[in-house]
């Protein structure tokens, strides 16, 4: 039978590997249990460059391919808004290989199996896997993504999802700017189809003639209508005179945007999607996982050293690194913003983003990167509100009135949680 380890991580997505590397490199005996731990992730990840952490062992900048120094947001027909902020696509294969190499070199272990059940004992955990292997360890980390089964959450439901259908394709014509990335192109009417929400085009050129283009609903109901988004994308490209010669890859994206937060007093630790770490306003998370992983690993190292034989406290402290009180308060406000956005039609959402990006750069950047703190998030919300036309304010109040419970919980959580 395998010797007990310190940290058992279920999952092999970016969050599992990021945390696994930092735990193993600190000398914690770390094991990753997942059905296919060596397999590269299917999803393509992108992020703002300034959100990537400083990690001497990873040249994050080199992994951004392509990288753009600014991004465009189209809210009016004639001219885009230019966001002067670096953005890029992370090369998944290289990032995975780097992390995997570091994990193995630091003595990380793997179990090729899905975790089926976890039992918490006084001095640690026992995890059962479908590889017929019983794993023993001090701390169990659930990094199995948004559908996690091992993390207990606060009451409530996911009320909004990001839905997107994307293709990497060889095209004739230019669907968007070729030297900047198009973060959101909200131009055009919302078609009458089975998705009530407006969608935007997210696009960038990977290399000459090769484009990644995605039709995205920022936040809406769980309408897994990828076919509808595919039609919207095709119609948009046709209107723009862009011909798709060959589709190389397709992406189907469904992200729960505002899942209830995990309970911070529980024996399992969550990380990544399993710990509701996705940003409720944007759907981004990988850079946040990368930033938090060293801190969480350090906390576990110190905690396990201090509370030998009783890992409960170490887990509690690690939860407080992931979800400190102020982050939970901000999250409640973000949830409110996300609920309001899910109710807006195209003209309202365009007017909303006009006002949002009218704020000073530090503020909209901070809002999107969770660096503002509760008062900053509130100031950003008030600042945006102050810029809105009366008609949009009215739509906002109507959205709040349609979701009284959700609105009240968010405001209460933001102020007093
Ligand atoms: C299509 C798509 C595109 C996205 N794009 C971006 C982006 O550009 N930028 C960004 O920051 N975020 C993006 N996100 C959001 C978020 O970063 C991703 O969802 C990310 O994959 C979450 O990482 P994770 O490691 O927490 O979970 P996942 O990547 O979902 O990994 C979960 C892992 O757990 C394993 N697993 C599941 N059950 C078990 C079990 N019982 N036992 C053991 N292992 C198990 C799975 O096999 C998998 O390896 C995107 C999400 C999606 C769906």
C-alpha cells in the first residue's frame, strides 16, 4: 500500500497542477489523483498580462502567444474603445508541460483514478478512487472544477452562466482588428432565437489568416444552446463578408458565473472552479489560481507544521487565504452586478459598458482583477451608476426588482457578511 502523503489533490486541471507544484516544491508530499493527470487541458485560456504572478520558474510572458498590448471594445458602430492593457492567450501545452515537469521533479506523485469518496478522520483523510487504490493523506484538496462533489457551499443556486461557442479557423477576410485583440464586439441586433441575451464577438488573430472567434453571452441563464450561438457567429461573419475556409478547433464553453461560495469551515479544501474562484463579472480564473497557489501552499506548509496530527486548522487557514472576509464581501457585490447584467438587452448592455469603461483605468482594471477591496468595488459600482443615462438606471432598478431575493442577499453580503 502507498505511504500516506501530506496533500491529496483531486483533479488535474490548471488549478490542481498550480497548487500541486507549489505544495511539492515546498517539500509537502503531494499526490494528484485524476483519471488522466498527464493529459493537456482541452480549454484554451487567456488572461490580462498584469494579472499573472511573478514566479521565477515560469516566464509567463513567453507563454502568452499571441500577446496584444491593447484590447478593443465595440459598443458603437463607428469607433471602438481602446483598452490600453496587455492581454494574451496562454499556450496551454507549454504551460502544462512546465508545471508537470516541476511537479514530477519536486517528487509529486500521481494516482490515475477518479476520486469517488473522501472520509475525514481525526488525523487526516482516506480517499477511495476508481483505480481501486485507497489514498491516505493529511489534507484533501478538491480541484475537480465547477461540478465539484466534495465541497459544501452556502445555500443558493447558480443564477448565471457564461455561454460561448468558438472556433479556431482559417478564414478569408478580417473578422476583427488583426493587430489588437477584440475583447467584446457588441455591435448588431440580438437575433430572435432561443437565447434571450445579447452576445458579443471575442476574436483575435493567432497567425496570418488563422483566427479564434467566439460568440459569447457574458452572463445568462443555463441555455446550453451552442447551436444557436454557432448560428449567431456564422451570421455575424457572413454580414462582415468573412468566409470560413476550414475549422480547425471548436470550443464549447459553459461557466457557472456566480456559484454560491464554499463554506469556509469544512474539512476539505477547494481550489479553482471547485472553490467558486471564477470571477463573477468576467468568467476568468486561471491567473487568480496562479497568484493564490503559492500563498495557499505556504499556508498548508506552515499549518501542517504547527498543528501536527490535526490538519483541520491548516485547512481552515487555507480557506481564509482563498476567501478572506473582504473577498467574500466583494464577491457578493460582484454577484449582484452579474445578476443585473444577465437581465440587460443589447442597447442597455452597450450603454452600461460605455459607463463602466468611462471610469478611471485603475478602477475598471481593479474591478475586473479583484484588486479593489470592498469599498473600491462599491466605488466602481457607484461610479458606473453615476455615468448611466436615466433609461439605463431604470433598467437596472427593474432588474433588481425582478430578483429581490438575490439582490437583497448580495447587498447584505457585501455590506455585513
Ligand atoms: C471552455 C472554457 C474556457 C475558459 N476560458 C478561460 C480563459 O480564457 N481564462 C480564464 O481565466 N478562465 C477561463 N475559463 C474558466 C476557468 O478558468 C476554467 O473553467 C478552468 O478550467 C477551471 O480550472 P480547474 O482546474 O479549477 O478545473 P478544470 O479545468 O475543470 O479541471 C477539473 C479536473 O478535475 C478532474 N476531475 C473531475 N472529477 C474528478 C474526480 N472525482 N476525481 C479526480 N479528478 C476529477 C477532471 O478530469 C479535470 O482534470 C474557461 C472555462 C471554460 C469551460
